[in-house]
C-alpha cells in the first residue's frame, strides 16, 4: 500500500516565541504548538509534570459514595471481594486496591474470572464461582460492571453491596448499585483506565482519613503497567502518573515487579514501549492462555523466591502464547488472501474454528498494521459460539460501529479503538458485510490510505545528544502523545546497506559532510528507491559499551526526485 507523507504546517511565529520563552529546541516548541500546547505555563507543566498537579479525586463521579462504603466496610471488618478482569489493567488494579485496603485495615480477597468458560466481567458463571466461597458483604467490580445490570441485581438480591470502578463505555441502562465510579458518565478523570481510577480511589480514601506511613507514590509502578498496557491516552493526569511511575519501575518495592523486570530484560531508564512490549505481554499471557491468577499473585506476593518462580512461569507462558498467536495469524492471513480486496473492503472480519480467544486481539492488531483497516478476529467453539476482538484505525469508533451492527451480535463492548464481540458462527458473513459497510461510511476522504504525519524536518547535522535530551523531555510517548516522527530531505547512501540478522537493514546516510548511521527493522526483503532519499524516522537512545548515541530508526524512505518518488 502506498504511503502518503503529510508534512508539518508552519507554526513558526507561535513556536518561535514559545521556544525562546522555554529555552527549548525549535522542534520541541513546534510539536507543542501543533498539539495544542501553546501557552508557556501549559508547556512547562507538560515538560515537567508534577504529582502535585493531580486534581482532587472527589471530582470523579461516584467517588464520594465509593469512599463512604469502603471505609464502612473497613470499620465493620466486613469481607470485601475485589472482582477484576484478566488483562494487565485488571490485575494491576486488583493488586493496587487490595494492597491499599489491606494497609488501612480491610479484609480483602481478590477474584479473577476465567477467560474461557466465564468470559469478561461480571458473568453469571463467574459470579456463581465467586460466591461459592461464601457471600461477602461488599463486592467491588474493577475494570468491569458498567453494563452488568442483571448481574449487579443478582448480587444485590443476595445481600451483596456493589461498588463499580470502571472506565468502559456505558449503555442506556445502568446497574443499580451503591456506587458507580466511571468517568464516562461525567465528571473528572475522562482519560483514566481502571488502575488510574483505583489510584484516585486510594487517594480519596487517604484524603478522607490519612494513614501514617502509606505512600501512594510507591504504587505508581502498578499504575504505569495498567495505563500503558490498556492503551489509554498518555496525556493530562495519565502523563503525570506514568512519567513518575516509569521511574518507580526502576526502584520498585514490590518483589514481583522486580522479578518481572529482570526476566523481561528491561533496560533502564524504562520506557513506555518496554512496558507495552516486554512487561505487559508477560502479565497478559496467563490470562490469554489460561488463568490470570499467576499474574495477580506475582504482583501481590512479598516472597522474592516465589516471585522469581512466577515471573519465569509467565515468561514461558508468553512463549506459548506467541506460538498460538503465530498459528492463528497464519490461518487468518490465508483466509484474508482468499477474498480481501482493498479497493472494496473498508473493514475486515475474520473467523475460524478453534482460534484461541486469548490471542484474537493480538492477531487483529497485526492485521490492522499490515492492511490499515479496522479488523475483528473471531474464534469459534464446537457449539458455534464465537468470541472476538477488534482493533480500529483513526476515524472509526468500534463501539459506534457495533451499535449499528448489534442485531447480529450476542453481545459487545469496549472502546473506540478496541472492542470485543460475541456472535454465532452462522452470523459471521452478515457481520462481515455490515461492519465493512459501516466502516466505508465513516472512513472516507483518504482515511483508508496509510499516512505518515511528519512532525519536524531536520538536517543530519542536528542529530546529536542535545537533540536526544530535548526529545526525551517529551516522554512518555504513547496513545495521545505519539513519538515525534522526523524527516531528513535529500540524503545519499554513503555505503552499501548491510543486512542484519537476515531481515533488518543498517544504512549509513550522508548529507553534505555529515554521516549518520540508521537502522530499518524488517526492511531487508524490500527494494530501496532511487537516491537521493527523503527518510522518515524516530529518534532513539542507543547504548553500547556504556556509550550513548542518538540513533535513527527508519520508518519509511522515498525518492527525493518527485518524478520517481515512491514509498518503500
């Protein structure tokens, strides 16, 4: 697919004033202005986020009632069950909230549903197993529950008070419970995932009644794990929490996180990409293949030896998950090749017998990256019931699309960019057609063409350690705060490209008298366009033998000659 390069619009006047006021590089000021941060004080807070800037937790809708009920449970020594979800946001939320409640004197137990057999959230099967161990006075549903009207009524009918702490999209009817803490219903905290809301809840508990020796900063590594893995925007309060939490990952007090960092071979300073691609997948692996109990135990155990065993087990389970994922991906790509036409299909729906429900979301993400289309991948059981996950591209809200396809589905839920569905196998073709039609209506005007948005154009001579330092001040990068994409124009290859590990390219680029080494991952098999080149790249820290350098990580190359310009 041809890639369109979108060059940055000039914001020289505003950016020049901001750069002078802040004493930052022009590209930093330009990036801030383009992202709506044009006032000096606003920019200072962005570049140097402080925990003291976090807003009052009681501004989050439902927080006051939740705090009242939790403190009452602590006072009465009631049994509190935290019912969570099996992804990273879910297990990190349970770990944080259970540790805090125990520290203030609460009697707390955690419960995780099984992905297979019980499914996501407050399912009847999960609740029956949960209540089989005895009826608690209070159940806190974390990272689920907003749409569980019948299930909450079932709990309340058994004399169980219910508090919900969740960030998923609500539907028209809401459950009748003691407290529903969900920013999607209004109030503050709009961008927070569930672990961020749990941190807010912990802050509110301590604001109501301070507890000596309980320092919530020590819990920010847990907040960072869930926030980065759940792909919520790293802006506003999430930026503050994750910026500080990345530092906490390097100085964690929790045995399990320390062992997870070690087995994942994470290098310091920790970046969001390491959380997303090294730590998160290992925590997710248990819940994808079997039970997430190992991931939760890892995050709460104080026993270093036990934590080491669990971290190694999760590492092995992640290897198993990758093998299953590769097999499903291969089948899905073969199925797609049999009917997909990019000129006709604005959305993709794939389904197969026996595809493991724990990996369909990852497979969907792969296909989105490959084809730049919103995708649902569904795995069907022997009884014809299917569970699927979807991933989207900019311009299409999956929840909105599923609302329009709801007559074909047994159930659905999620966010704009990621969602889950259940459906019968006999409705797969109808769903495929309806989803593709819906996607075509929303994704018009070039939204289906892959594009690269260049944030700043540089000369090779500008790429140095000072540029890297200012670039890193913009961290953490992620959803809502993407890593800046740079371009250099009209560079020449200074030597023949070198192939690394049979699939990557190492290039020496030259512009005038300046040379710069660059790496292009996964590009060994493709042809290079005719030089001179325009090169789009990310700037990365490279450490080798205690030496730090600024490295170009190439994303695309095109010919600088407009006659023969092409993407590669």
